[in-house]
């Protein structure tokens, strides 16, 4: 999946000369946490977050004393070293960018113009969709040798039971490079016949792990 499929294109923006008060109002009225700052060509020049706003606005007990600060340009508090993405970047790559840089918003730029934005919430929704976690089903985790063809072999056993696979994830098995774990979300509320088939074929089923089903 690419970013273009999940990004928000109706982006609320400001310019450098707009006031901090305008940013406060936009964040409050629209329930957003980030405002991209653009120039006249809609090129991205900065980003203001709700944290930046909180740090720049006076305490509610001193609003009158520092009222003039709210009229200062938002360009004074915006971040300019903004990490960006491209509409054709993969969502998985974007997730890695979020993780590695500890960010919660990624402006999307194409041909030097802001075309969208994605947030951590967007990625979470995408993850739920991709894994099928929002659909009724069961999860099966199988330890398999780290070699070609294992997914084909395991899915073949599920096919015999007419168990529809909603999603598949693969991750390393602890510190053992010779094995990996297949995480299959299956469209059935009773996976135990499939689990028994896997065990009979010599696979180690890590989940469900119930008495009588241990491998």
C-alpha cells in the first residue's frame, strides 16, 4: 500500500505571517495537532504542532499580560527541519520513519508542493485494515524453518479446511535466525482443527496454546 491511498488531502495550513492566535484557533476548532506552514506556491516551509503552540501561548492566568504575544507570526515558532514523504512511498516505509524519528505527523510533498499529510492515527487505522484485526476471526502463530516455501505449505493446510486467510505477518523467532514465525489471521472462530492439522504435519504452534494443543 502506498501513502497516496491513506493520506489526508484536505489539509489545513497557515503561512509564516499568520498569527499564533490563528494557529491556536485552528487547532481548537478542528481538533488537529499539526499545521503545515506553506508559502504562496503551496510549498512546505515549516510545521507547527500543538506542543509548539502550548509552549508559545501564555498561561490562562496571564493572558491579558501577554496578549500581544498571540499576535506574533507563527513563523517564529514553527519547525523548519521537517521530515516529509512522497505520495508513492510505501506505508510500511513511512511507519519506519515515524518510529525511527519519533514523530507523529508526516507532510506529503510532490514536486515541491504540499499535497497531503498522514499522522500516527492514520498509520494505526491502516495497520488494523491490513491485518484484518477489525474483522471476526482467529489468530494462529506458527514457528517454521526460515526457508522458501513455508507460507505456501502452511496455507495449503488451511485451504484443505476451507479456512480463509485474512492477513499474514512474518517476524523473527526470538534470536534464532534459522526460524521465523508466521502469524495468520483466519476467518474462523474455531481454529483448533487447523491447529491440529499443523501439529500433525510437525509444525510448532505457538498460539493458540491451550492444554492438549501444546507442541
